[in-house]
């Protein structure tokens, strides 16, 4: 991970990641302490860069653990913005079972 240490008092460094099958982006930013995950996602510029991300239905996690968008970020967090599932895994499994 890149050095996301704090050089200014009251600010913390973190990463925000978003991945599509053809493109993966990780942005390193510094935010004020007390910033939420949703605010950090907005500040990263990824919501503007990828309009398919709906901030009203924002699904996020920190290091692979699903979190609420209003959770406060910590120094060194890697916020991951998740895409909606294309297919319901249970339904896909059911369809494969019917084929066999």
C-alpha cells in the first residue's frame, strides 16, 4: 500500500478502490478525521468518474468487510466500492441445477 500517513494534524490518509471487469482504480486521498465512508467515496472523485455508481444505494466495505456508508474512516483504511451483482448467485445455482 502506498504511504497514506498523515502529514497534517487532523487529517488521515486512506485509499478508495473501485473495480470493473475491464478497469480497476485505487485513489489515495487525505481526509479530515470524522469523515464518513460515503464522504470519502465522494471526495475520491470515483462517484463522478463512474456514473453507474449510485450514491443513494452505495455498497461499500473496508478491507473486504461490508460496512454502512455512515461509518467513520480510520487511518490507512482501504474503502472498496462494490458493484451490484449482475446475477443473483442463488438463482444462477438453481438454473445450473435445472440444466443437469
